[in-house]
């Protein structure tokens, strides 16, 4: 049976002018960035400037980073649009009264969020593919970019859906979503620094305890930036500042087990966090129905 909430929301979103306008601006910005790169490269060659061809990979990385940042910025707004009608007409409280509807309701919201971002990625695929060909990046990286966009859309969408389900006012839900995302992104880095300094203060050898290194590694795995750094490293062959920060915590990023498992575990952690927030959304709706 087709999820009735999914069908309704998809028809509502598809008939709204916001989605096509969002796609048009999304493609326009990507195309503008790509044209700037092409013009800059042509002028460099014509003027005879020294030009390092390895910068091509960074041009693809800039376009890819723009797409990933767009996911994190647009997702709360997308979820807000999905909830605003239900909250204004007090339909959410009525849906909660029906047993079994909570799961369908939350599932419809996250599927629609993923569908919107997949549609954006597919719409921008010609520009991404041109950038991929122009910079000499393999098509595998393009597929990995699609997987990263899907991953971040699920992670950010799940967090947004939870707070829009829990909070009565959209303003608080929006603020809470960005706060939690910042805590995962910046808060985990601050916690690792606190654990590191605490370990050094209590250590007589001046070294970070192995247990603290393990805790820092777990905290970094739950940081969504870690997954991005895996994507960054696969393109550039170097993880730059992230490698320096890990060394600062006593983590050896050149270890084969780190290279083999860490970024995969970090991606899995993002999925688990998303599943947790979606489960909490369903649980909270069921709880309000019982009370």
C-alpha cells in the first residue's frame, strides 16, 4: 500500500513553484562556478602563467563541497515546509491519535527530503559530470559524491524531523536543528580537545592515554566532517588539517586500519544517528497519542 502521507506531500511539493525555482538557482550557481573556473584556466594558459594542473582536482572539490553544504543548509528549510501546513492547521495532533500512523508520517517526511536532494543532485549532474571530465576526476568520485549527498540529507533530515516533531514552534525547531548539527560538527572537536588536555594534565609521561585516544576516535567518528574528509582525501590524496588535528590527539592517520575503517565507520555513525532521531520521532508521537 502506498504511504498516503508520502503521496500527499509529494503532490503538494511537486505543484509548488518553490521546488523548480530551487532547482533553477541550484544549477545556475553550479554553472556559474564552473564557467569561472573555465575562464580562469583559459586566461592562465593564454597569458603563459605557470599553472599547476593538480589544481583541477580542487576545482571539482569546490563544486562538490558547494553541493554538500547546500544539503546541510537547505534540509532544515525543506523540513520546515513539510511541517508548516500540518502545524498551522493542527493536523499533526490529529494524526497522532491514529495508531500506527506515526511511523508512516515520519517515513514519508524523510523519504521526501531524500527525494528532493536526489532530484537536485540529478538536476546538477550535467554540470558535475562536465566538471568531472574537465578536471580529469574519475566517474567513481561522482558516484561517491552522490552517496555523500544522500548520507548528509538523511542525517540532517532525521535531526530536523525530530525537532519539528517535538517542538511546538517552528522557530525553536529550526534553532534546535542547527544547534545540534553544530554540536556534532564543532562540539565533538571541542570535547576531544578537553579529553586530550585532561589526559595530559593527569599523565606523568606527557603522553595521551590510549583510552583517551580511543574515546577521541569515537567522538570523531560521530562528527559528520569525518565522512567529508574521507571524500576530500580520496580526491586530493591528503587529508590536510584533519590529519594534523588527529596527530594532535595521538591518532595515527597513516595506519592502514584507520584508512580502511575510520571513514566507513564515520559514515555508518551518521546513518545510526539518523535512525536514532527518526526512531525518537516515532516514539514521541506515539507517546503523545497514549497520553
